[in-house]
């Protein structure tokens, strides 16, 4: 025959099942699952900030003028390559970006150009730059028109400025 003990076991089993389902839902919904795209959002933001800063540095101040980046590359001589003006200009550009603290960023750079005599790619590392010690660096590039003879005999040439930026 049917007694009340069987009904009690059924109610207990159903409530235990609901309790386990609710607990599993709460545990899974509060866990942060990082996808590969989520892990690199900071790097993408830093790359965009670097590209914007180089674009601002390359924009001319007046109509028909040259940008600060071109002026900097034109001032490089063959004996000494100082990165101090580039740092000052880059930090000035980064300081104008909302939410960016330029003191937390380190910069290292290289200039590449093509030698027309033998069609080889030449490079010059910007002296005095920070030494890179971490893996999370981003590289931003900017093609700059310069008329500096330190980059070969051609009076007007396009050089590639590669800047590595990382957070400390």
C-alpha cells in the first residue's frame, strides 16, 4: 500500500535536484571564462594609443609644414642618434590621451630605410631607448617622409619608424 514515507522521499529528491541545479548555475555564472580575445584587449588598446600618438606627431602644425616626427628624423645625424626628443614628443602625445599615464609606458625604436645603391634594407636603433624586459610589448609602425642624408644619398626618402611600447 501507499504510505506517507514514499511521498516524503519523492519531495526530498526533487528539492535536492533543484538545489543542485541552482548551485551549479550560480557557480558557472559567476566564473569568468577568458577567451583568447579577452586576454589581448589591453595590448590592442596600447597599440591603438601608440598609432594615434605617432599619427599626431606626424601631423603638421601648419598648412604645408612638416610634423614633429619628420623634424625629429631630419635632425638625426650620422654620429649620434638620441631618442630624448622622440621620448619627449611621444610622452607629450600620450599625455593628451584620456586615461593614459605616460610614466607607466616605456619606448624603444628603430628606423628602417632602403639603400638605393645595393637595394638592401638598412636600420638604425634609436640610442638611449629603454631595454625591453617583458613579453607584453606592442609594435607600432609609421612611414615618415624625410630628407635626411643620414638615411642614404637619396635627398627625399621614406623611412619606416618602428616603435615598441610596453607597460611597466
